[in-house]
């Protein structure tokens, strides 16, 4: 069965009672297009970098302006992604409740919403921060929509490696919103998020291996066996932690960040090794443990980035 044709027509079909759904439900559907869980990671990485760039707390207005612009930018990329992937989303259990699949939002409505957020975020950041932050924001949308969703996702098992670059832009946007320029600390954090993305997402693709196989999306977790994926997760986890430690000499980080990078990084690496060991032994690898550990690791690391500049040691 050609899911591209059949699911596309299903997703674009009108739902009989759509016109009767309440205003609140419609608002929730459009918010869902922005992938709120992803937006949480945006806040986790953006605000701490702004504190690091400032060496203290930036003005509340600048933080709000950057967060608003960044949220609209990430929401735009997510909405474009759901519009383009509505055919495969209709055939995956974990995505069948997305608003374009259920019919709560029409494809045309989603596309207009995505473009509106893209234009708004770019103009907003240009007016409230600076041209460099706005340009980086627009670049992030382009990378996620065109490079990842349209070109890489359905063609290569390395899709999330290079496509994940889009998720690295918030650290650059946060830094440039404060300073108006780039420097080595945000570049290191950009690389850190780049290296973190595969060991974060590949365990998820292991969990939903059959669903990715069904829609012919070559996520590494669906194309390789557990031990091969586990080994890749270990290598990227080690590289992520090593990169995090580069921030200590480059940005002059203190004891709070250094200890946090070592402790939380060690835990992330440990969970990665457990995944690999269980896969090699033929037992259930429990990939979601690494998935959730990766989120907790990144969150705690960036909390340390926010706290460290505020302390005298």
C-alpha cells in the first residue's frame, strides 16, 4: 500500500464535526502543532545561555522577547514538520493523535499557521533583539523543515544526526540576543547539543522500531540491531560529555558546572552502557531509560550553566 497517497488523502479529508468543535479545543490543536514538549527543551537551553553570555541576569524584557521569538520559531518548524509528515503520522501509533491526523486542524490551516509563526518570529527577533538572532532563527526553521524533514528523514539512517542541527540553534540565538555576536562558548554548546541528539533520539526509535519500519522511515533504531544502536549511543554519549567539559576552560566555568558535567555526564554514559550491555546479552534493552535520562541530563547540565555564573566559585 502506498501510504504517501492514501494517508495524505486521509489526513486532508474533512472531519464531519470539525466545524462544531469548541474554540478551546481548536486552540489546543494549534498549540499541539508546535510540539510543546520540544518547546520545553528550547527554554532549557536558551535562557541559561543568555545568563552565561551576560555573566548574570539579562533584562527581563530581553529574556521574554527571546523566548517569545524562539518559541514561535520552533513552533513554526514543528508545524511545517507535521504538515509534511501527515501521511506517515497517520500510520504510526505514537503520532495518530496529532491534530492533522485527527482532522482537528486542516492541512491548509496548519500551513498558514506555520508560515505565520515563521514570519512573526523572524520579524519579532529582528525588532526586539538583533538581526543576527533573527537570521539564526530563520536558519533553524529552514534546516529543520527542508534539510531534515524534506531531504534527510526518509532517505538515510543518519537523518537525525544532521537534521538534529536545527535543535542546536537555540544556544546560538540566546547568546547572540545578549551579545549581538558569536563566540566559542555558544559554539561548544552548539556542538554539545549536536552530539547529544543521536543518543537522545535513537533509543526512542528503538522503542518504535516496528512503526518506523512500517512507514519506511530509516531511523537507525529501525535499521540496525540493538547492539549496533547501543554502541552508537555509547560513542555519542561519551563525545557529548567530553564536549561539555571543554566549556570549563573556554568559558571559565566554576565548580558547580564542572562537578555537574562530571556527575550527570557519568550517569548519562552509565545508562548508555546499560542499554548496550542488555542488547548484547539479548535481554530487553529498555531504550526509554536512556531517552528519559538524556532529557534529564541536558536539563540539569543547562541548569548548572545558569547557576554557575551567578556564584563566586
